[in-house]
C-alpha cells in the first residue's frame, strides 16, 4: 500500500512536549487533564488547537506550530505553558517534566477515555499500564522522500548523544533504578516501539507498514512508535528518543541539536556523500549504554568499533554543527548543550537533590517543578 510523504519545506521544525500534572503540596500525580483541557477550550466549545491530552489523565501535551527556527518553536511552547499555568495555578497543581515521575505508581493512574488508548491498554496490558513516561518529540521537515530513510539511519549514530543529554528518569515507582533513562527501556516494550529497522528505501517502509497492517498489529503508520520515525502526514523525520526535558532551556538545546543534525545529514546527502551508519547491534548497545550511564557512557562511534566518552564526542560535534546552527538561527541554543554537560543532566540533578534531602523523592518533584518554572538555578 503506497504511503504518500507530504510535501514539506526543508528543515522546518515542530516540537511536542509532554508535561505532567502534580499536586503542589504532595508531589503526587493528579489526573485532572480533562478539567484543564475543558477550561482551555475556546468560547465556541472546540478543543484547544495545540494543547491536547495523552494516554493518562495526569498529562497534557503541548504541540508547537510549524516554525523555521527552534527559538520560534520554543517561544510557541512557552506561550502554551503559560496558558496551562493560568488554569493549574489556582487549582494547586504544579507542572513538571521528566522521563518518569520519581514515586508515582502505575495502578493509581487513570487512562484517558479515548478508544485508541483503551485499545492500546487492552492489547498491551501490564506493560501498557506501566507507561508512566514523558518525552519530547521534534519534527524536522524533509523536502524529498528519497532522503527520509538515509537521514533516519544516519541519526541512529547520534541517538545515544541525545538520550544521554535528555536522560531524566532515574527513578521508577519510588525506586532508584541505577539507570539514567529507565524510560528508554520501558517504552521499547510496546509493540512497534524502540529502535527502527534500518531500511534502505521508502518502498521497504511501505512494505513494513503493509505487513504490520495485514496481520492486525497496527491500523496505520501512525502506530509505528519507533525512537526515530517518518511522519508522512507532516513530511518530517520525527525524533522520539529523548526523555522529557525538565526545563525550557534544555528542550531548546535538545531541539537545536536534532534540528542541526538533520540539516547536516541532508547537506551531506546533497553533496553526494554516503552517510555513516552503524551495525544494528552497535545501535542497540549504544542505546543501552546511554540509558544506563547517561553522560558517563562510552559509546561506539563507527562500524569499526571505536569507542569514546559521549561528552567528549559531543564537544566535537558542537564544533562541527556550529556553522549549521548559525544558518538555522539556533546558535545560542546549540551552544547551551555545553551547560548541560557542565552542570549535569536532569537525572544527575534529581539524584543529587534526593541525596541532599535524605532520599526524599517529594523533594525531587518539588525541584523539578521549580526548574520548569524558573530554570536551573546556579549553585551557591
């Protein structure tokens, strides 16, 4: 079955941000998304055009419009965040974003009353009910379908960089998992989730979707939940590997890296180059290492098996991408990745807050709420 890839302007960008709703006093997740979304409806009673629900009622998702620069897309989301706060602040509800909630339990959470969510839970059962996860997604426009699969395969080389930087789920159900991103390994338990197959052309993707549809695994291509996937209806490549971004600035940094990497790979294709790809087993190992060790991960760089500390490789990558960032209007955002490396990713900050507060995970939630509202404050 042919799948049309929509016409899209090259390197336009759109962002999605899943935000959790928590009680201001206790830090517990609260299932009030329906109330929030009802209050956000325009006077004609229609749904908000950009702020939507997600699988669980403890979550709202902010969806930017299509923009030409990351700063424009981030400003769009900041405006939506302010709209949500105008509703939640009087309710005594705070907003946080991290790959997992530090102590929330899956059996306490309510599923959003929509057929597609009920179908997902009915099929996936315990694993589906455990999907108390939050992430950020970035869409980048690709001008021709012929580039989509090569860019996706090329991006897999940089997936551990993005996962390590964004890692923000060290806790799960009140337990220190020992992983920087427990979310990364939880989410891949769902059918069609996890790493994509390294397909060579669009016809192979169409054949994959056809096989999955014929056998009843999915209804259409939107149910392919890979860490990086094509979004044919938008004409984009969508990066989905990142944990939830705990601050506006971190989301801007991650989005700029994704934006620049996609444009960089597109430039190389234009120059007639063949993009570097890694063996699937190296890609899988890199994902595990970044999930386990975060910014301390030693990652595999090339098909020959050379290895390097991810932060060292990131510093060189920032130099390589700096001219692209200037061209795309996100030079400051890309450069701010160095601050994440210097001051610690969200998972590191969460662990430090717990240690400083006698293991209190309520203190971690409180810190996440302050970070989302005010940004990461410099230590004294």
